[in-house]
C-alpha cells in the first residue's frame, strides 16, 4: 500500500553525491493523522559543494546553502 502513495522525487542540485540509507532496512517513516494527512520522512546523506570564506581564519564562519528541489 505505501508504495502506491506519492512521494516527492527530491533532488539536491549542488550535491556531489547523495544516498538514501537502506542498510539493514529501509530507513523511512510514514505517519497517518486522524485528519487524513500523511507525514513522510526518510534519512538521506548528502555531500554538497560549498564555497569557503577563510577571511577570518581561524575564527571564520561558513554558510553553506543546500539547493533542494523536485523534478
């Protein structure tokens, strides 16, 4: 039944690679609420490319944007 529910096909546009955790089992969570809404969660690891600003090294602060979309 769960495989028939729509899930977003999430894309990380600035990732070097990403993967869903599946070992030892699929790491996904579905929650059905009394009002009929459904909450879906999955564990994903993403390695993204970020531009580094080392101007204040060694006390620098980095901000990395993760660009997420759906096809």
